[in-house]
């Protein structure tokens, strides 16, 4: 099924384009830096420094087997979803019981946030899988068994993979360290410090690789991080060819109240109310003096709840805009629901007069939660919206040579992936068009230059094109040859 028109198609096609670049160019040629465009690379490659490289790299391995198809990315995300559920099952078993583990896995897989996060081909779900694995190995090592060193090493490796996949759960080691400090457990403090050191070193290594490989993009990286934190976007003094689209996309600055409203709205829409209630009850129980130093509850809050909440605060605008990031909340809410449901069931089992309520809750609650997942499975092949770039992508691929550079006012990555052409996005005015054309000729000497547009032209581009005859048109799209 095509990604064009699917939920967050712009994000999925961007990740798939990066994977194809790794497949065609090889990671060594780009210094393991993702490239979000098609050849030619030119003197100013369209590198993507906002995310680490592991997810598109893994997808590229599946592409070697399945070919350049959407299925390669979808299979990776599907395996990641089931991998995370398996990790939660094991974590629930280690900390509580098999029943809690099964419930946690069930509630994770049936949460709409998991479905959205798994349907979109993006980086956070794989990172969350490694985060859950890291917390699981931490719990096993904290038990002090003979295999403690093995579990600790596996946990540190999970932290490395977690950071290589995405930044979203990067506060997991910090949460575990704070929980260990609160519990005054020296062995856990030492282990959590090792987790933190491994994740920070991995983060520093990725940033060093990116900056040393492409130092000119350092300003863009800093500006993007600030924007995602909710700060005003500060445009670099020199706007590079492939940064033009950022100047367009980052113009919108959301007020803090709007960001908070969006986050709350996404939570209510992507999680069943019972999961949200169970998460609050789990924390409320910990707040009671009798449970304050309960090790397993501290571990769950520090390793799963704290990273999600702190990330939502620090990167508030990013979280408010991108609903798929709520997959970071799913492991905590799923495990907390499993724990609270078991505690309720155990209470009811000791009271015969509540037997009927026990049976009703045991049968009805999973049915209520499972309903959304069942509907999603039934309609899995239905797209969320009508494809927007079918004609555009087909026209660009048909009418331009493989070494062409195509300028376009479009902001999304969908036509980049499907046209298999190098498209410079965000050309939204005659002034930007002149600037981009000059930069494109300098960065890609010898490559023919084109302009591809749809009928809804922005900011005076129509007047510029009125005197130019299009090379070809198809549906709502047209391609022009530029001098």
C-alpha cells in the first residue's frame, strides 16, 4: 500500500528515502549520516542531522531482501511493535507476575498510540523497544543474580542502540539513576551511572560524526533543536539550499497553551481512558509513604514514566506537533494498567460478593480496549486521506533525467521518495526561486534544473511561470525547464 495519503506520509517517506540512500550509496560514503534526497549528491548533500542513523540503516538491510518497497519499512515497524510488547511481557513477569506481563503486552499492542507509531515509518518506536529492553536488563541485573554482569552488559548495549535509533527516550538512564539515588541502592546507582555514561557517549559520538562530516550544517541543527523545544526559530545567517524548506516549515510558532492543549488532546485520543487512569493511580500509590521506596515501582516510574514526562516538557513543541511520539508513553501506561488491574482483581478475589463485578470487569474491559485495535485491523488497508502526489511524482520521474535537480514549492517528502529525483523543497516565492536556482547551479554543476509545481501556486510564482511553457503537465501538476 502506498505511503502517499497514509497517516504522517511525510515522515514515513522521509525515513524511506534515507533508507534508500543508505542502500544505494552505502553508509560509509555518507559517514553514516542519513541523506534525505536522491542522487546526485552534489557539493551540498541534503543530509538529515535531526535524527540518528540506525532506523533507516536497518530498513535498508530489509530493502536488500525485499527491494525498494514500502513493505520493507512496514515490516521493520511491525517487528518493533511486537518486540516492544515482548519486552514488556518479560519486564512485567520479572517485576510482578506473568499475568501482569501478558496484560502489559496486550495493552501496549492495543493502544492507538502504538498503532499510529507502528504504522508510521519513523525512528521513535525502535528506540522505545531498546529502552524497554534496557529497563528489563536493568531489573534483571538489580536482582543480583550470578548473571548480573551479563545483564548489565546487555542493558548498556540496549542504551547504545536506543540512542542510535532516536533521541526520544534519551532520559531513561537519568530516570533510572534518580530512582536509584532515591532508593539509596549503591549497586543500582553504579549500574544506572553506567547506563547514563553509555548513552551520553553514544549521543556525543553521533553529534561529533555529524558535525565533523558536515560542519556547515551545525547552525541548522542548533536552530532546529531550539524550535522543537518551543523557542523561536533563529534562521542561520547563510541559508543553504536544502535548509530553505526549514525557513518555510518553522515559521509557525505555537503558544505554550496551544502546545499543552495539543499534548493533552493527543493523550486522550491515543490512549483508552482506563490506561490514563491506571497510570495516574500507579503514581498515586507510589506517593503513599508505604510504597515510596518500593524498588519495582520506583524502577517503572524512573525508567518508563519519567523519560516520557521530561521529554514532553523539554521538547514540548516537537511532542505537541508529532503525535506519533506518544509511543514513548505507551510502555509505562501499559505496564501500569497491568499492575493496577491485577491488584484490583486480587482484591476482588478475596470478596465473594464482588465475584460478579470481577467477571464483568475481566470480560468487558479488554473488549472495550480491544475495540479500537480491532477496528484498526479491519481498516488497515484504508488510507487516511486521498493521495496528494501521485500525478506530481509520476510526472517528475517521467519528464526529468536521473541527474536533474528539481525545485518545488512543496514542503513534504512524499514526492521525493516516489519520483526518485533530487527535489529541493520550500521554493515559495520568486525571490527564493532565484536564490535557489543560483545555489543549485553552483552545488550541482552540469545537472539540468527544473521546477515542478501543483496548481495552487504560492506568493507570486504563477506570474513568474506565466511566460514559461511547461515541459509537460499531468492532472494538477506541471514541470518547467529552468535556464
